[in-house]
C-alpha cells in the first residue's frame, strides 16, 4: 500500500463520521507536513475501494462519503444528515427477511445497500433549539390584534 493510501486510511480510521475526499484532503493538509494533493486523495480512495478496505456512501448531497469497511461483517448504518455521524447497526432483521423471501421465491440476491438517514441526538437538539428560538422571534415580531372591532 502506498503512502497516499496509508494516509487516507489513517484519516478514515480515526473518524467516527463518513467524510468526503475534500474533508480528507483538508485534514491531511492541516496535519501532515508533506500532505498529498487532492488528486492523490481521490486515487487513494479508488484504490482502497478496490481493495475493499473502505465503504462508499451516497448521501444525496452530491458528494460521495467514505468510511473504513468492516472486514468481519457487512454492516448497515444510521447516518446523521447534519454532521454525518455514522453508527453501525449490529443486527439487521431486514436483511434476514429479504434473504428468506428471496430463497422461498428462487431469487438470488447479489448485493444490497441499506442505510438509514436522520439526525443524531446532538443535531436534533440543536435543530429543536433553533426552531424554538425562531418561533419565539416570530411571535414577538408579529403584530397582535388585541381588542379589534369591526366598523
């Protein structure tokens, strides 16, 4: 494994979030004296994917995100849409159900992707707080029609 792959893998191993190539590049530029360029980061990600050392996530924001692959088992994740915290799901009965259904219908599953997206507790708390403050500001700034009468 070349130096670029080792550096990129090290960033991913030390992250609890799924990260973009740009975020990996930025972290390497901040922490490495001889940081690889962005092109090298992309090449390293491609190589690590080909070696099944990392997983790729398409979160719908237009950028691919990456994390270290679990070699011992295939995992699904719960991913925060705000901070991209990725929590592995230890046991997924959905997969067992799909495999049983496929087997009983003579269907062979070749691959699958199951990821769940939402907000982690920290981001939900921030969002709830922001919404409460926005509602309070809206209430204060809206005119109150007290004692209005028709003429």
